[in-house]
C-alpha cells in the first residue's frame, strides 16, 4: 500500500485539483501546468489502480463521484505538507529562493515596514514572503510554535530569541483646532480632562496609556476602542477625542502631533525569530531587517 501511494502521488494531485475546480478538467489541467489529455489520463489511471469510480462522463464534462470528493478531502492536507516539505528543503539550500513566514502587528501596516518589505523584494525577488498581520500575542505564539519564522513584536517578547531594533516615541495626537495644538511640547497631566481614543485593553499601547496617565495623576476617559491607528487618526481629525500614538510621518487631515514632556514616553520594537528561520533565505531577511529598520 505504501508503494502504491507513492506511485499514485501525481494522480492524487490531479484529483485534488479536479475537485478544487468542481470537475472542470481544462481548468484543473491549467492549474497543474499540464495538457488536458495528461490530466484525463491521470484521473483514469487513478480509477483503474483503486478500482473505484471517481468520475462519471456527462457529455463533454465529468461529474465527480462521492468517493472522489471523500478521497480528495482526505489527501489534501498530506499533499500540502509534502509540497511544503519539498519547498522547504529546496529553500534551505539557496539564499536566493525559498519562503520566509513573516509577521508584524496590525498597527504597523503603514509607513516603514511596507517600505522595507518592498525594498527587500526588489533585492531578493526570488524569496517569497508569507506575511501575516495579527495581535502581538498571537504573533509571539506563532513564532514559538514555529508557524512564523520572523516577527516584529511590541513589546520585546519573553522566552523568544530576539533583538531590539528600534525605539518608538509616543506622541499626543490632537484635533488641529485643539486648545493645545500650537504647543511644541505638552505634559501628559495637561490632558487629564480630555476624551481618549485607544486600542482594546489587550493591546500593549492601551496598557501603556493607562499606566502613564495613572502615573500623571489621572485615569483616562476612554470614548472609543479601535484596533487600527489609521482609523483612530481619522476620528481624531473629526473631533471625537485624542490619543497617544507612535509618531507617523504622514499627518492625518485635521490632526496634529505634539511631543510629550519628558521625552520618556516610548516603547521598544523587537525582532524575534524561530529556529525555522535558520535557512539562507531566513537569515538573509533577518539580516536585512536588522540593518535597515
């Protein structure tokens, strides 16, 4: 049976694609990059080897049998794992190709990171980046589980290999017509009577905001909770509140950024990696981020 499974691997791949294409042989053949005649031969050879009908001819098209659909469901994950394993082995031997699974926080989807990703792609077009954006704790868990090779994390993670690659200053973002909008610096205590817009409570910056405000002698009044910094800035520009946010070179319309005094309101940006990043492609991407972030 093991020998049969190995011999039938190309035929099983053909069946998987045929089911994914709802029985359209031409489309499935195109996705596999083979002639339609070869696709048909593989499906019929698989039927003959198994002794189980998989397709029923219906004019110029074929209908999938229940057995074909069940078999495709059982083989899909093993086929994906086999493909991933082969790609991984090939990638391990070549710093110009391979795949790097990279994650970064939802709040860093604009600005510096997208620019760096584009720059790396121009330098190493053969390396494929699989990018995931998620909450920081989810990214850290994925790195620990080996599901991500590299991740940018805020704050620096515990129990993970990492290096600090940057410091992120935090500033007050105010409506452009705010009473303090013309100041160069403000003290956090001057914002005690303001309405705040912040991330949900599980986010690191929300926790820092509450801790900093408490240290300044007040509890911030939270009006809205939003995950995305860009949306927060848009709402600030519409006069719905203020926020403590990382500096952004692109000031949203209707807003202004004011530095906080003293200049100690900041957080570390860390680059973490899994043992799975120890491939030439992974090491190249890590080195690039360390050098250019």
